[in-house]
């Protein structure tokens, strides 16, 4: 299993209930980079079987445009999770979003079940134990393309109240972002639960960006545009990134050792950041005058 | 014979003196003079207040075979239509032609009056609820004539829709027949649709639950047009007349369509100082209005006038100083009603002022942008806002034809599917608004510009809009929902769709599924 899904742009990842055919059909129109067909929390136990069948058919039959198709399975430690894995393997979505992961063994066990089926894994760390084992989980196998944080279950496990400011999550979010980066995978942030609070969503997303997250889960299509906008670079940033890469390439061609732009050194991390800015701009349709 | 959209219509239609085919939005030039009500006289000392509806109907001289009219400003709270029809039925008067300005409630008794022969013809009404089904069942002798908000006053003024007795529900009336809609327990705001009926009917009977001493401070329909005033205990249910403020939508699909519409408007270059705008009261329109507010504030643009179904949202634009004037032909919520009563820049206007193509200039001619909805749009951009996918008439054209013809930019905002039924099709069931007056169709899956508007296509290309051809949108809809089976019809014509100039743009035949039901 290669790690080729690691570099993918995932500014917004939209959860869609796996038992709602109407929402599954319309979800591609909102511009989310990834669509997560959910079999876990948004599906009642009595509807799990029907949702699994619906999700398999949706993946095989529907056109989701350019969006990445992920499925949030139930925890592989549960019977429902095992059924999800067996059923969904035939449809082979790009990614399994795996809830409540607490150890590398869980991921390795899932990796062996998936065998040669090319499905990436996005573990959600949503317990204190999971958060503390983030680095070993992220490094456990090349299928792990990103680490993500789940705030609601984490707060419950910690026995703390969720607040709008989110101070109670600060350490855990920082740790998840840091462990993801330390392991060379992307960091994806938790959902913002109040779909009517646009300002709260903006602030929460800005906080996530400041902590190093590269994308965020959305629970309503109305959140997608706001999240995408905030994770999308501004025109000045794009211009700067273009200049950096142009200067760098020209310097390399001419064999210059220390390449600088406006008096500042362009080293490998600067180049990587510039490349990411342009990749994000491309995903947002901001390059080449094309249409979104 | 063939109309300019390519549709075939019959050379002759029962109950219709002349069948003039639609030839283009401004092809027909009217001649002759306007109709007029008879001369009348009220001597000093004579009173207009009449004790009962029955007495007013007797005094009005209503007889078998005549035409009676109503307005729809009380919308689904209206009690007057049924009150009048029940009284007429009790008096044994039959074979009447009914005309109303728009949506009104249709209880069982209304259908019974059709079955019993009290109402035998309908000359324009909006066929909601069971009325569309009753017409589809073939309950009427002659087809219903469907007219736009501008087409109806045009027909009245041209003498094509003579009204014998107009019954005007009046939220407030004074003792000498001045009427308004802004005061009283059943206030509804503007009475704009009733103006032509009041001016041209042979006799005008106002029905009110708020009779006040003479003179009224704010007059929508003047004493010079009103013959009798009947006080009753209640003209309607206020909770269904002007409801609380209509709130913005939270439907993400509607918000997405609204965002694309705003991009289209901006790309058109029309959102400039002195800009004029009309949108409806649906979710998409309200969201567009909200986004437009933000853009106009950011760009410090002040527009000229607003029109259409007026809501608190429209009033907000006026009160924020983003537009100079509201022209209000119909108020939709209590915020709009209150604003009409207090703000001199919120102006009540008649349907003829709004949209009649055959006067000396209606407001739609000066509209820059209108946002409209659709049941179906076809690949020639023709729009159906009348018949459902089963072929039954279920709503009405409102100002659709009028604003599409008058405005510089007509945008149709519609989801690609209504439920599981494609909204973009090869041929609409009924053409109401001709494609040549429709510029852009915005769906959640893409934006199609009418090829007749190459200038717009050029502007849209640089606007990062998901442009698609209308055929692509149709194929996308069919891919998602399949191609529905077209409804089947008998040869019997149950509806005639007039274009706003009085020509016939399409006919509605009886859906075969309703024969013998």
C-alpha cells in the first residue's frame, strides 16, 4: 500500500449520513474536497444494514465529480465495524475514516484485513488515550494518510463541557496536529457542531489553521464554502508562492548555492510551503483562469 | 396554427372569440380604445353602507350569466370569496364567470358551487388545491383562461374581461367607500391587484371587517370607484394573510443556487448605482436578497427601485438606504404591511402600473434584474410555471411573463430536480414564459446562458461560474432521475395560456389520467 493519498488537498471533508439517499445524491455540488459517507454516528443501529447497501451502490453508481470518496465505518472493534469493512471492500472507496482509534494495533489489524485493496485510512483520535498515541498510530502503516481529531467524544471522555471558545480542546488539538506533522501525514480538524453559527465556524477554523491543521470536517453543506475559503490562500500569498518557486527553479538551473528572494533565504521548507500554497490554489480553481 | 415558440395551438378554442397566436414578446401593437365602466351618480345624502351581503348583491343587480371578480390579497386567509359565493348560491343565481387575481383558498364548497352550476366559467384564477384537479376533471364548460399579473389588467382595460360585479375584500373601509389594506385586524398591505377591478367593473362591492368613519387617512381604492360597503364580522384569518417575517432559508442547495445567481448578477455588470431589482419570496430569492445586501454595502451602491412580492427582507434593503423606492403590488408579511403604512418611499402601485404591456409604460420595462423560479425549463429556455408533471394546472404565472419580458436580465433559479422530477427537459408540458425572454438558468449543478445572449456568455466566462449548456443540464438531470414519461392528454382543452399581450402562447389539454375520475 502506497502513501499516495497523503498529499491530497482536504480542506473540507463533508459528512453525509449513509442512510439518506437524497443527501448522498446532492452532496457533490457543494465543493467539498472529500465526501465522507457516514455509517457511524449519523445512522441508527436499526438502519446500519440498509445504509451499508446504499453506500456501496452510491460509490459504484454515482458521479461524485472530483471529490474524494471516504466512508466513516463503525469502530473495527465492533461487530458493525467488521460488517462495514467486509461490505465496503467490494466498493473500494478511497478512504476509510476510522473512529475512536486508540492504538497502532487497531490500524495494523485493519491493514491486514484490507490486504491488497487500495483503501487509505484516516484515524480519528477522540479519546485521551488515542490522542496520546497519535504518533505511533500515524506511523503504523503507509495507509494512514492523515490524523484527525474528534472533539465531542474527547470532551465526554475527559468529563469536560464543550465551550464556544474551545479552550478545553487546545492541548489535544495541538498534540494531534503536532503528531501528524511529526509522522509526515496531514492533520484534519474536528467538526464545528453549531451549523447556524457562521462566525463561530470561522473563528474555530482560523484557530485550526493557526495550530497547523490542513483541513476540517464539515457536518453541513453550509459549512463547506466557509471552510474552503479559509483554507484557500489569498491572491497575495499565491503570487508570493509563484515568485518563490520561480526564483528557486531559476537558481537551481544556474547552480546557485544560496537562493534568496527579497533578501530572504529560500530553503527546502520554504519551497514546500510555496508548493502547498499553489496546490491549494489549484484545488480552489484559482490558477489558470478556469472555473471552479 | 403555430406560435412563435414552435408550439401548435388550435385555430379555434371554445368560448374564445379570437385566437391570436403568440408572435414575439412585443410583436403585437394594440389599437382602439380602452373599455369603461358605466356612468353613475350618487346624490348627496345617499348612503353606501349596506347591512348584508345579500342586499348588496341584490342592489348590484347580479344575474345569471354575469362575471364576478375577487382579489387575492388576503391569500390563504381569505373568507370573502366563500362568503360571497355561498350567499350567491343561496340566492339561486347560477352560470357565473369567476375571476380572481391570484391564489385564493379553495374549500370543498367552492368545488360544489362548480358542480352545482353556480360557477360555470373561470376567467383567470390560480388553480391551487382541488381547483386544478376539478378543472382537469372537466367540470367547466369552457377552458380556463390563464393570464399574467400584467395580462389580467390589460384584458380588463381592453374590454376582453368585462366584470359585472367586483367584490373587494377591504381590511379597512370608510362609510363612503374609501378602502385600504394597511389598517384593521385583517390588514394585508397593498391592494394593488384589485385596482383594475375597482376601476372597470360595472359595480363594486367592498366587504370589510373594519368600517371606520369618513374620511380614511390612507386611500388605496377611492370612493369614486366603490358603489357599496358591506360590514361583516370577519373577512379573513389574519394568521394566514400577512404572516410573521419570512425568514431566510437554511437549505444549503437554495443557498448555493443563490450564490451562483449573485455571481451571474455581478458578472452581468448590471449591479451599479441606480440599479433596479425584483425577486420573489421563495428561499432562493430571499437568500439572493441577503447576499445582494452585503454586496451593495461593500461596494457602496445605492439602487433605484425594488419590486415584486414585498417582504421584511425587501423592506430591510429600503431601510438600510440601499434602494430609493419600493413599488408594492403585494405585501407578503407583517413587516411589509407596517412599512407600507409608515414609509413614504414604500409605494403602493396597481398591477397595471406594475406589468400591463398596453398602457403608457409599466415598471417592468425599467427593471434591470429579475430572479424567477420555474417548475420546468426546456432546452429552448421556455418556462412552465403552471402545470405539474402530471399535466394538471397547479399554480399560476404571476408576473413571470411580464418581468421576463421587461427586465434587462432574467435569471431563473431552480434546483435541477424537483423531488425526483427533472426541472430541465426537452419540452416543457406548458409554455408560459417564452424562452426568448429568459437569459440565464441557474441550478445547483451549473449555469446555462441562453445562446441568444452572446454578450452575457462572454461576460460569464471570466466570472468563475460553472457554465454548462442547457442540454448538458438536461442530460445531468436525466442521469440522476431518469427520463420521466410525459403525461398523456385528451383533445379537450381545459386551459388557455395567454401571453401578456393577449395572444395565445399555449393551451392545456385534459390529462388522460383524470378522465372519468
